[in-house]
C-alpha cells in the first residue's frame, strides 16, 4: 500500500525505532503520522518537528481505554488509519530466581501488560478502523507491523518476561494474518537484533560492544533508520504477510 497520503499510527513513536519510522513515513508523504507514547516531552517534540501532518496522543498502551482513546484522536484528526507499527515496549529484567527469591509476579505481569497486552490493545483499537477503508490495489485495507525481538529466539538470562512477551507476538502473527487476510489487512512481525536507541541509554557501553560481536556482518548496532526502511518496505510491498523477519545482521544474542 502506498505511503503517500495514508495514515500511520506508531506506538512507542516518541523514541528509537518508532520515532525513526514516524520520520521516514512523514518524509515519504504520509497524510498523517500518529505518535502514541507515554513520553510527553519526546512525543510533543517529534510532533512539532514533523509539523501539521503529525499528531501526538499520549497513552499508556497497557490501558485498553487509553489505547482506544489515542487511536480515536488520531483517526478523527486524519480521517482514517492505514498502518499500525507497534513499537512500544519495556525491557524489565527478570530472572526466575533473583536475589530476593522467586520473581515477584507483578514484575512479570508488568512486562506482559505493556509488551503483549499493549500490542493487543493497539490492534483492537486500530484494526477495525482499517477495515473501514475502501480497498486499494489487491483489495488491501491496512498493514500491521508488530515488533518482536531476537530475544524471542535466543533470550538472555534475566529476560524470561521480555522474551515471553516477544515470543507471544511471533506466535500471534500467523493466526492474525490468516484472520485478517480475507479483509485485506496484512500482519507482519519484525524481530530486531541490536539497534542503537535510547533503550541502551541505561546499559553500560560495554554491553552493546559485547552484543554486536555476536553478529555475522556488520558488527555494529543497527541504525533506527534501517528499521524504518524495513517497516516502509513491508508497508508498501503486498507480498510481505504472516511472517516474522529477523533484522539483525545475523546476530546471535549471547547467553547474558
Ligand atoms: N533497540 C533494540 O536493540 C531492540 C532490539 C530488539 C527489539 N526491540 C524492540 O523494538 C521496539 C522499540 O524499541 P526502541 O529500542 O526504539 O526503544 P525506546 O525505549 O527507544 O522506545 C520505546 C518507546 O516506547 C514507549 N513506551 C514504553 N512503555 C509504554 C507504554 N506503556 N505506553 C506507551 N508507550 C510506551 C517509551 O516511552 C519509548 O518512547 C521495542 O518493542 C523493543 O522491544 C528493540
């Protein structure tokens, strides 16, 4: 589906991979770029940078009503929703047995509520709007890109919650694509390796160096624009559907 004049919603759009996606879709002529994020400061700054055709709607996507309201605001402003890129997530380190004993259930729940339920909440809010679109070429009405992680396959020690949430998105991809395919909505998941975003801000610099050593080539962090270009390729090429693609330079995450 062409990007020009169409409307994209990006959860987690205020930062990192999501922000790069908002910028690229704006450059390619999107008619509306809806940024859904918790981060008021970054969300408002990006909307101001992108101008008239961008809109920041603050929401904690773990709250279904807040996700509904944010999508409704964006759909009202731009008149439709064609693309949904679900980037919002948290890391939330979690070992089964920590210093204080078995993991607190609230800790596990929090990651699942944001990364898995949050994605579901955005899908519930946005997909019905895609189904209202007049069919474009091939009968296409919309495209969903969910963002998983290499951790879905090689989760590191301390990632039981994060890896479980990201593997759930991989599992959801095929049944969702099968369900929505007859109505012209495609669903694709991207599992990035290591990308240079604020998610690494709190980690020691040596961590990124250790991680990229596990790549085949290139042995560097991915750039957020490289993710955004892939999201645009998925959005515009109708043959991408029902799959999870790893975007990682052949990276194998070390055990941790
Ligand atoms: N950067 C990487 O190396 C990498 C690797 C694998 C997967 N990923 C995945 O890519 C996606 C984007 O990551 P990033 O690196 O750009 O991270 P980031 O931290 O730069 O951006 C994530 C954004 O999500 C927002 N967010 C967090 N919780 C939220 C909530 N409850 N409601 C609304 N917004 C919320 C944050 O405010 C932030 O703006 C995530 O799903 C992440 O798990 C990233």
